[in-house]
C-alpha cells in the first residue's frame, strides 16, 4: 500500500516567512512523529501524536514551531517567522497503535531552505 | 542519561569484508531495537529490528545481536557490497518522563570501497 507521503518535497523561502509542511501517514497508523535532520546529522525528535491523546511536544525547539493533526490522519507542521537555522530536512514517520515497540515508517521528507 | 550512543561515526571497509556498528543504551527496560539505513537524499528505511526476548536475528547478510546485561546491541553486515554504502541509525526505546520514546543514535556513515 501507499507509504508515508510528505509535501512539498522542497521548500525555499525567505527569512521571516511562515511555512507549512504536510504529512499523510500510512492509512490506519494512529501514531505520527515529526523529526528534523540537519545536513549530515542525526534525527532530532520534534513532536509525537498518538490517537486522540494530547501530543508530546517536548522536542519542539521554540514557540515558533507548532503542529496539528486533523481527524487523526493528516498532520501539518508550521514554522513561523523562519530563521536560517531552521534549514533542514523535516521527516515524518508513522506507526501502528500497537505501542512504541512497533516500527516507524518514514516519508521522504521536506527539504526546507531559508534564504 | 536518556540517550543511545552509536559507534563508530564513520566506517570504511573493503568490498566483501564485514562491517560492525555498535550501540549502547541507558534504560534497562528497553525492549525494542530497530536499525535504519539512510541512503543519500533518501528516507530512513527499516532494515532489521530485534526485541528483548531474543539475542540475535539474521536476515540474509544482515544480523543484529543484543546483550541485555551489557545494554548494547550491534549490526553486522557480511560480504559487503557497494550498495551497502549509507548512513545507518540504531534506536532504542527509552522511558522519558514516564513515556516510552524511540531514541536514535547519531548515525554511522558506512563506505564500501570497491
């Protein structure tokens, strides 16, 4: 079946603008994660949604970052007043609701460049 | 600490030789250990995972071993091929503030030399 889908694949914007990144998880997956990956670096956890529970926002680096998940499916990560240090690949992953010991499946990511 | 340590950060081996990447974790309650492969510009892909009720798992040229007492686990790739060149990430479940979280290591850049 279809995997995790992210859009846009690339986004270039000017410093100070707001951006929205979208993630469509695998159908039926109740858990959804956002990660940030700077060039040549590891995976930095940002936020986690599980079903109807309150999201775990402990990884968001500042109040300029926020995310929503509507209807338990599609998620949008919003970055307000972008800064150059926000430039990175933003990865979304989803998994089944069977627990954290189930595999996460990643999308191709959105490559964000702040000029 | 609440982390997963991965070594080495870079690894270069001759084609046909074996490669081993090691990770240590801090939480003795960890029960799930996946490994991901990320080729340049692509998504991380799950290549193998192991749960704490087994000590070793193999899938063709790839194997993972787990030592729960020492809290470390390793990825073994035998008969390496050029297409094995990628960044590999280990991960482990860590209990952080009462919640289970999958924490990733910092990655190992593996280069297979022809």
